[in-house]
């Protein structure tokens, strides 16, 4: 039996008295796709940095293809065939694809000037290894997130990688892009490369990996064959909590619909959209990227303007010409990308929480009432169980789940009667995801009308009281989640039986 590509044994690491890892062990076989799972703060990132030489362990050792080390530095790790693709991919957005791919080779050869003919040959060879088609002269900043990730993979292959560590590789990808990425990963495996796939998404773990290791609070809690694992057991190991499958049923509430849409059309995005939304209802809208789902809800929130149709709020036609109009009419919107659209990352948590209601926490002269801000922030932090050491800390220091809670709380501060969430738990670990789902059900039960837009089919089935499937800019069917399956939703979304 061949030696593991990677073996770590008894890794312990602390920072200023805070124990990040406690005796963690892991091994990966040649050609294996191994999942490293755990919630935010479980120690996954620290372990990756120990393996890649960024951190030196306090205790324990690392073995790479039979060679044992007490610690590595990054250069040694790379020379031994370890490559890490972080969530930001570490690409240069202002450089071309060719320059990004060839730069490392040029630097390693200690060349003072780049030879563009040689660089093009290097880049062409790199993308051909995974069948990636891209304009080598295109600036990376103009590419999709999925394409940037493929560039990072190609660059790793140029460094003769034997083990590629992928840190949350699907956090910003659509279902279609995830499927394409998995095809690339399987292709790498067929060539004998090993993959350490770091994730907290249950579906992906079951689909892509053969074995798993789960961390919780910096310790090993479970490992084994993915084939022997089920969803409930996986979730329990991740969180230490038992989660029950739930469906939301709309309570009976009197009165006309809060929101009605009639024949809404935006050329090139969607056409002739009609539906009603009642108090206490959670309406799920699902479909592939490009189905028109995001453009539809951005129209409801005043970001886009329709070419035809009506929006009625409590039976009266409403012209929503701007985001301010939408807020005045009682609509809140949680965007799909909290990092670029939903949060002011360098700003404090308290400032992010009150930014939608500055008029309420200011005096007549426009000066902020800090005591009122503190009171409001404490209320939302307490109600949403937002884990933060101090409201003065930048929101970028929070985990993904806590950041998402801040975005939701910010809009609830406006007292909306309609709350729209686009990808409500994207990039959120399983524990925070469950907490957000419970919160949405509680808000709806109190009479709020909610729309969730998501291609996370288990999420739509768990949260929605009614589902509308969107394809090619139109609704194709309405479904009851209690008697609908993921395969049925997928079939309707894609049009492929």
C-alpha cells in the first residue's frame, strides 16, 4: 500500500492562550478526494495554514509522501507539491489571464522581464490541462468567480501539485458552476492528484468526496467513509446539535394580499410575471442563474425598472422608482452577495446595523444619538444571537453566519411588511443556516410576508410555504413543498427530465 500523500498527527496550535487546534489528525491517500468539514471557527483554516507552512504547530508533525516534518514553511510546502486555493483565489485582478498563470514561473526563473511569447505558451499549456477555454488576454477582474477559480487551479497544476487544498471552493458559485467545478475535480483525481475539499455544505460533501474528517472546536469529532454517513449524523457531528426536518405552513390570516404582481415584464430578463403574496407567507422562488429570478426581485425593490406590468401593495398600484420608494412602502431586501452589496465590511457592527434607519437615531441637527444606537444594536444582537465581542468591532471580523444575521437585522430595523432575501444563507455554515431558517419562520408566523430566492433546493423545500419555479424569464409551475422533491424542482428549473 502506497504512503499517504499527506498525514498530520496530533496537531495542536494556540494563539495567545486561545486553543485553535487540539491534537488534530488527518491522512489523505493518493488520488483521493477527502472532505474537511466543520462550522466557522472549528479550526479548518488553521489546519490548512499549518499544512501549507503559514503556521508552525505547537505540537504534532506533518508527513508528506513518507517524509516527516515538525513544521514547514510555505516555500517547502509548495516544493513538496502542496497547493492551496483560498476563497479569494489570490489572483491579480488587474492582470491578464496569461500574466496570472505565467507570473510564478517567471519569478521562479528569476527573470527581470516577462517574455510574452513564453508566457503565452505557459498559459496555453495550463488551461489545456483541464480543458478550460478562456481569452488569455482578458483581465481577470472581468471574469466570473467560477473562471477565476479555474485560473487558480491551472496555476496550481503548473507548480506540479500533488495535493490541492480547496478552501470553501463553492461559496460563491451557482449550482451550474458547482457542477462544472466538480467535473474538473474528478478529472484531476483521474490523473492521480489528491484533493482536500474544505466545506460545510452537506450535499457537496456527499457528492464529491470518498472520505471525510469533521472538526468541532478545534478537535477531531468524526472521520470515515462518506458512503457510511447520512445527513442527520453529519449535521450532528458538525454542530453537536440534532436538527429535525421541518416544513412551514402559512397561518390563516385575513385580508387581501400584501403584494400583488400583474404582468410584470423587463425585456431581456423576464416577462408577464404575476403572483400574490400574503401576510404570513414564505414564497420560495427558485431557478437557475439567468432565469430572471434576481432581476425580478431587484425590480420589486426599485433597483431595476420594469417595461410593463403592475406592482400593487395592499391592493393599490405602487410605482417603485427607487430603493427609497421600496423602503417607504415597507419592503426590505437582503442581497445575494453580502460582502459587496450587503455590508460595509471595514465599518463597525453597530454602524452596519443602523445604516437603514439613520433618521431614527439622529437628532434634529443630524447628529447621531449614540445611546439610542447602542440600545438598538444590543436589541438585535440579543434577538438574533449575533456572536460578536463588541459592537465596535468591524463587521468583517464576524463569521459568515453572523454577518448574514447583521444584514437581516438591518432590514428588520426598518419594520418592513415585506422582506425579500436573495440567497438567504449563501456561504453560511449549517448551524447558522438552521438559525436563520427558524428566524424566517418566526417572522412569517407574526405576519411578515417573505420571499426567498434560492437555488439551494433543500433550503427552498424547508422554508417555503409555496414554491414558484422560474425558467427563461417565466414561471413554469407552482408547487407545494410538502409534496415536492428536489429532483422535481431540478427538473423544472433545467427543463431536463
